[in-house]
C-alpha cells in the first residue's frame, strides 16, 4: 500500500469538511474490507483516508415506529444476527450472513457494502426490495435517497464529494408481505454472488397485490426487474405465472460474462432464483408477514 | 509520518511506531515479533492472519494498525497460560488436525472465538465459523472433529492412541500426534518468512508485463537513487549458467538475459531496507521491450511459423514421448468393443498456504540459504551449479514448511535471486512471494489435452489401450520432461494392459511454466482412463466393479512398460470401498440428482532414480557418464546419535517435512527399530550441515526410502550396543532384543536391562554411540527404452475412491456428500497421518474436479491470480470422508510401509466425474466440472 494520511475526526461535520477539502484524493474508511483490497492492489490511488471510527452514533440498530434504522458502521455480522432486523426483514440477515467469511463480516459494515457499489453486493437487492432509503449528510444538511436511486454504475453512487452515508432506513414491510433473498455462489464461503434475486410479494385474498423483483450481479447496478415485477400485480398466483415472471426477469437482466459465469448462465440463474424466491415468498406471505 | 500508537496485545500494552498504511498483521509480525499469525494471501481470503479483536475474529491483513488503539487484540501466542495450552489447542493436537501448521493459528483463533460463545456448536455452526479459514492439507475433517469434540480431546492427558491392529510393533501402527504439533499450535514454529537475521534486507522481483519480448533497455538509475535501496540487479548481474530441474533441459536464467517469455518472467530485482521500499523501487525501474508475437494455445504453438519460445525446442515441442509396448493393432483387433474419447484437464496450482520464501545469506566463503522447500538437496545442488561452487561451501536450511504439494519441489527464483542480492549487498536478503506472485510463478499442474482409445473383450477384459496427450507446459521446462513421461507410465500399473501405445508431447506456450503437482502428471490421464472405462461399462451394461476386478493388477507382476509391481492389494481396496459405501446397491439406483461414482488410482513410492545423474558433485566438474541402471549414491541417509546418558536418541536425516509428517514418521520408525518408546527419539532434519542427504519430499518417497535409511541406522546402533549389553548380562549379542526401553534376552527371561544403562556403559568405553544407515532403490529398475526410468519405484500404492453427491439440476451446482476411500499403503506407520493425507487429497482433488482453474486472457495474463477467484474448497464445501486402509505388507518398505501422500489424489477426479454422470446422465470430460458446464450439457442432452 502507498503512503497516505489518516484523519480520525470525532464528528460527522469534521469528516465531511475533510472529504471536501481533499476531494478525489480522499476516501472514507469504515470496515476497510473493500478499500484496503483496492489500495493493496493499486486499483485506486489516494493520499487521505477519513476514518469514521471515532464518530459516535453510527453503530446502532434502532427502531422508530415501524422503521428500522441501521447506522452505517453496523457490521455485517451485527446485521446478520440482529433480532430486530430478523423479525422484520429476515432476507437482509440472510444476505448479510451469506457474505464472505466470519472475519470479514465482523469487519465490514452495512454502509460500506452499500457505498462501495459493487454490482454483486448482497445487501442492496434485499434493501431495494424492502423499499429502504439511505440518509446522506453533507455535515450541514441531510438528504434522504431511496435505495433505488442510489446507484449510478459499478462503484458509482449519488454521493457527492463531502457527503457521507450515515444510516439505512427500512420502512415497515407491512402485512401479508414477504421478502426472500436468493444467491448463487460457486463455493460455500468467501464467494461473491454469481447472480442474486430479492423478491417481494404482498398478497390480498387470493391475489397478489403487488410484487417487486430485484436482481443482483447481473447489471451495472442492483436493478429492479420492472416488467417482471409488474406482471405480478393483481394476478392469481400460480406455478405458471411465477415461471413466466422468472422468464421475464431473466430477459430483463443485463449480465456480463466474467470468470464466475457467462452472460447466458447468469440469465439462467436469474430465472431459477426468481422462480424459487417467488415460490418461497408467496408461501411465506400467505403464512403471514416476514 | 510515523506515529506512536499503543496496542493492547495479549493483555500487554505495546507502544509501537507505525505509518498510517501499516496493517495490524505487519505490526504484530514485524514490530512485536509475534510471528504465529501468518500471511497467506494479504487480501482477507485465506484466514491465516485471523486474530481476535475484542473477542471477534478479524483478518489482520485488512486492518490498519492505527485504527486499533483501545481494542483488545489476541493472537495465537495469547492462548497459552503460563506454558499450559488452552483446551482448543490441545484438541487440535490430539485430534490430528495439524499438518503443515500454516493455517493452524488462524484456524485455532476462529475455533476459540466460536467455543467461547457457544461451547457445544453443531457441525453447521462450526463450518460457518471456520468458513473463512482455508486449509490445503487436512481436508478439514480432523479440524471439524477437533472443534466439535474439543472437550473430549482437551481432557485427555495423553493423546488417545487409536491403534492399528499390528501386534508385532510397539510404535509403528500407532496414531501418535505430530511431534511438531505443539510448536505449530502455539505459533512457536518458525517458517522462513518468520525468520529475522541481523542486518537483513528485503528483496522483490520485477516481473515482465508482456507475454513475449526482447529486452531492449533497462534503466535502474531512479530505483537505485531511492533512499533505502541497497542493490538493483538485472540480467547482466546474474551468472550465465542456466538452471532448471532436469540437466538436459536447464533453460532458465536467474534473471532474463535477453528475452521474456511470459507475463511474470523475472526481469530485475531490488534489495532494500524493507519490502515497501523494495516495491517502490520496482516501480522506478524502466524497461523497454521489443514485443514479439506470442502463442498461448498448444495446437497453434506446434504449427509451422508459430512464434518460437526457445531455439532449442523446434515447433515449441519441449519433449516428445513415443512409446509402444506389445502390439496395439493386434490388441484392438482382438477387442470386441473399442471406445475413443477426448478429455481436457485444467491448470491447477498447489497453492500451499505458505507462499514461497527464501533468505540468501552470502558470507565469506559460505553461502547459507533458508528456503521454504520440499527438496533441500536439489536446491543445494542447483546453487552449486548456478554459482559454480562446491556443495561443501553451501548450506541449505529448511525451516518449518507450510505445505508444498510439488510447488516447492524445485529451486525457485527467490532461492537464487536472494543469494545474488546477498552477495552484492553483504547482507542477508529475505524474499517472500505475494499470493499474486505465487500464481505468476506457477509451476502448477499441466493442462493436458487427452485422446484415449480403449479396446475390451465382451466381458470388459482390456486388450489394448492407446493414449495421445498434449501437455501445455508454459514457457520453461521446469519438471515438465518428467511430467510428460509420468502421464504415460503410470497407466499400466493399475490394470493389466497387454498392449499399450502412448504418444506424449509437452508443448511450450507464453504462459507461466507448469511443474510437478501431487500425483505428478498422472491424475488427469487417470481421470480420463477411469471415465473411459466407466463409459464402456455403461455402453456394454457391464458392472464397473467387476470389470476392474478382472483387469486388476496383482502382486509380483511385470507391466507391459517394464515396471515391477511387488505388493499389490488393489483388488482389496476396490472390494472394501464398494462394500463400505454400498456402491452396488446405490449405483444407477439413486434419484433426484443424487449419484455415486467410482474410480481407482495408484502411485510410486519414491522415484527409482535421482533427478540428476552421477555423484554428488558440482555439475560442471563431473565427467559425462553414460546412464547406469542403478543409483550412484544413496537416496536417503540417516544418522542416529544417542545422548551420552543413554536416554535419548537424536535422528539426523535431511528429509523435508512440509506438513505431510515425515518429522513424525521417521522418529517413529527409529523408535521401533531402536526399541525405545516414541518420545525418546527427536529429529533434526532442517540443516544440510547437520543432517545427511535425503532427496526430499517428492514422488511420495520419504516413508519408504527415508524410513529404510532410518531403520538401518537404528540397526547399526543396536549392532554396536548389543555386544556391550551382552557382556553386562552374560549372554551372546545374537540372543538380544530391544523393545520399549529395555534390552533383554530372547532365550532367558531373567536377563534384561535398561536400554539407557547399556548405552551409558557404551559411551564410557567407546565414546559416542552413533549409527548410520542409507537406502538405495534396487538396481536394474525399469526397461531399456528412452524414458524407462520415469515410473520406476521400489513399490507401488493402490487405492479406490467412491464419491456420493447431489447435483441441483436447475443450476448445475454440485454438493459432494460423502467419500469412501480405501488405500493400500502397506503397513500404516501412523494411521492417523494416513487418514489425514487421504482426507486432504480428497478435498484438494475434489476442488480440482469442480472449481480450481487458472484462466488466462488473450494477452497471456492470468485473470484470477488471487484466492478470491482461484477457488479452493472451504470447510463448507467439504464432504464427510471415510478413509480405510487395507491389510498389506511391502517387503521393500520399512516394516512393510509404502506411500499414501500423492497416490491418494489419483482416483478422485474420476470418482467425482462418474458420480456426476450417475446423478445427471451426462459425462463432463473437461475439467473443472463447473455448474455452468453441467447445466449446458443437461440442456444439450435433454
């Protein structure tokens, strides 16, 4: 790793001004599990790191009304094991638990997993499915950004220079609704998603009221399969319907070929994972909430 | 830039100066000298650097030390209390969970964090907790056992002796824990990268960035001007002698003299005050290349007009083998059924958890090399050759080695460059490969393109077999000349094949060289052969067990390619594995993506001939001698010295323990032969000044060859001791026996004395009690054709593996459920070690079958030079494994022992492929068998 200077501000405003001051020469370090890998491999070159370690208030999971608020520095393992999260959005716990290794999950943070904007990241699909938003601060003002508007491209987000993602806010999931996360990986541990799907279904009586299908690792950003999602609204659930929706999701996916899988294979995986997640989500939604 | 921080490490407050970019791992290792925490990948994948931070496991290579103030850090060194091991450490020792030991500290830390929170973890929870700790040796089976049963194991005062049924022996046949396990589980064991010498500098290599080219100009001036840089060397600074493995194919320079031939070729090197400075200096070296056309494909490389890598290898053919034994034309005419099929292997790499490391220390008139090597003697010989100096002026030290699997079976650029840099600077120079450099250097398994044709009678009896193999060898020869012969020679050792034709071509391409990897040359052809045999069984509706049985190799058989099989219990491995697994009831009968598959294998117990010809002498000074069908010098040599008080024996033998356990097996053999309890023999194997030559850990040779030398050294000790004891007991030396610390008369029960007392008396009158022993393979091994030496051995092992698995038909994902393996290793000297080798081989090779693959792009660059994307099996991917040993005795081996380490890999690829066929109905003939390939084949077939 090249030399750099570490700044350890003790308040968020201080962190934002440091980021503004050093611009593209600075990066935020939270858990560091993505950043240090990039620095060690010289994928990025910077001269300043702004550590969030000494800033209070970013490490807790709280509930306000029906909302869950997760601080950006909450570790992936804390997310995976949080009873609060498990009760309301089990898919997020599962997504966190499926990541990397115990060591990395103890180090890595939810904020980092989102802000790094790696296309195969595990938490964003479940969060998009849940309709979550993030709180971004510039030190002087805060803004709320829906997760669905957060990503621009691989490693590109709406975060402006001087801005920090401080919280993830998960709204109430609602009754008769279930969210399921499915991921395909090439080995048991320490493996990135080759493809992933987070599916949300709300049922009303015998019908599906609405649904949302979010795809991971098959596009430059975690993407909502809009057409596939729309096919669910107001429909009578059936094997046939779910099969067609899964086909539609695969058609919408825009994967690339790389060492983990070809474009065609990823599309097939999306179809399989979508179908499985629809089946499971429907089952759980009719069983009463996630 | 530096700032003082205070860390709480193992309960002590330690103040150190760090830079902001210093990782916690580097502080622990370099500043606090707590070298138990290991560096395996540097990128948070392997888990070797796991420490506890406030009780939670973390990868210290991805933590900045500056961020760690105020946290409680625990390293492996912090687990002992006043010299007493923690429960989990004891459990690792007693369960046999430790082999090379390089993953052990990280593994133990993960286990400790787990059982501190949940003392009775389920298997699933253990696998989750240990999923981030890679192990390359054990197959995780005993690690899982150690964590699951930590209470039971830790409460044992003495390790439980799971004895094998060998009534005649006191030590041989006992499942003793490794002699070095305690050092490895406490972090005390010193690997090469852990060693610090006075005035030591750090070296790094500049690698070629292009696949093929001529070096026009190198400007090192900016690098030399960088403060902290002590030396920069390029091609002109290294000897003009080439090196390699086999003398007729020495084709590498220490640094490129003119041409570079692959991305990664060594162009220049730097020695500096620390690794970071050396790396900065590399960036300041300017190299101008004239890029030449490159070739990456085996078939294209052989075409007329293809870019030529070396003038001396026309058409890029490095080695050609054309063998024909018997008459295949007649054999195919006699066949009732003939099947031909093509198979493709994969580029896989040994990927030991410990990266290669060397410390060159060129002193006045003495060159000392510390090296993480499997073959200290061949490295020694190579230094003498390259630097043209007598072997006597060089000493090679092999510290604890963290796995090898063939990757450390040849002299590395680090071995040679560290010496050149040391000579130039007058300081010791340490050089350690990063994980990426491990992949750039490679020397992994050759990718083989295989065409096979097999003829059988209606009942499956083999009448003829023909094999044509092209091996992609990369840019240099390395071990390849041997590999291409092994790819052919091992096939007729398992089944009786009357007529056999083998055409082998090792082809050079602009990629890193391939070398020797566990099972050397034979796993991929064996995979192909076993698949082909199973295909024929399918097509003729024959039973794959019965077909193997009727073709089975037998004891005292002379193969068509002139190899002499002595002991052989192949049939027993087959039948016992079939019975234990219920294969016959399950095969073809399992549903829903379940399948079971069977394959067999075998290997040499040590190569019959040395790698270089003639005596131990500088290569340049040896007269060129014609090849003789005998070994000129002993392959293994041992000295046993008895302590002056008679209580302890110390065994000296230069055999390389790289994790396979020879530092335990050899003292056990010595103890048995001396008649002493196991704990009264220690071993010194690490220093060429102290211990005589053993050729090293390759060709699965140490138990048989080293063991024989040790046994003879012990017999030599007794031959000197018995006359003294006989005088003291008033009897004749001929009637004496030694066992369990006593010497006694065979004829008279009243005549007995303590071994130690007899030895003391010996010392009083004769000075030191020392015995020597040696082993040469039998003379005349092998036939009289070109290449007949490869495949010769004093003894052969046999094994059968059966694999049960599940395939998710919708994604192609394979879940390996269970393996059954029976091995004919002769007498198991230490059954726990035998099982450990088998379990490790099963998991390693299942990984090769399913996921390991080095992928190159069209510029010859490796796409996945890291453990994120070069996939090793984790504990979560590991099947349950049953390992059995058949009753067998090899006359040529010590106490009847032969090999297990390499042979255990050989049947695995075929067993996995067969099980996938049984599960899905499709054969996948190119490795690795990825989910994507399975799904594609399923779509094409249904």
